[in-house]
C-alpha cells in the first residue's frame, strides 16, 4: 500500500509520516510511505494545507496530524 504524506518537511509532517509507519508496522500492514514536498504536486492533488495524508488517491487528512485510531481505520 502506498501512502503519501504531503508537507514541506515541518515537524508535524515528520510526525505524521512516523505515526503512519509505526501504526502500519504494529498492524502488520506493509506500506510504502512517500513524502511529497513539492507544493505544485500538492496543489494538483487538491491539498492546500499540511500535513496531509493521501491513500489510493483519496485525501484522508488535511491540516493536522491524524490520530492513531484514524490511521488504523485507513489501513483496514
């Protein structure tokens, strides 16, 4: 499963990427987390606030760090 974490590399963006990786590992789900820092790429996908999480082309979270429970629900 490919997961995009979008943001300029700020602490909240890094926290989001680590949360996704850790939660997936705990759930036994294999994921590839890709960080997207290009603002044009984010805008093309409809993301105008960061951090954002995109899974399967669908925006799951924008403008905040998701909760662990949210990430778990996305991985199912």
